[in-house]
């Protein structure tokens, strides 16, 4: 049953119906407070509604239930930032100039 609410919340987010999305997330969380999707979608809706403190809390709660966002104690965005991204010339060629 809570999955129905999170799926509908995603539809509301895509339609930019922030309040309806938030309401569905709250309904889902009443049934199962550990739903990562519900916390994440609620955070997105709260950001759009300029409910910044609530958004931070929702996103942090979602993050705590989603262990892969932290790898060996390092947040994923720091891991990604440290990885080297191959340079492209914009013409389908890499650094070597070969296709």
C-alpha cells in the first residue's frame, strides 16, 4: 500500500504538484517510516515549497536508510568528485585524438 503513495508522489512531482506529492509521501511514511523513496520525494517537494529545514531533515532521513550513499565513511559525492573524468574534445575523440 505505501508503494502506491510513493509512486503517485513521483507523478505529482513530475507534474510540479508539490503539495500533493508531499501529502502522498506523508501517507506512505505513516504506513512505513523506513521508505527511502518517500523521504527523498518529500525532500524534493519541500525544497520546491521552500521548506528548507524540513527538506534537509527528510533528505537526511532518507540518506540514513540508504547505505550506499556513503562508502567507507566517505559521502558518495566526494568519491565521485575525486574520480578523474576523461577529457573529450567534443568531436567524439579522446585525449589521443583517435576515434
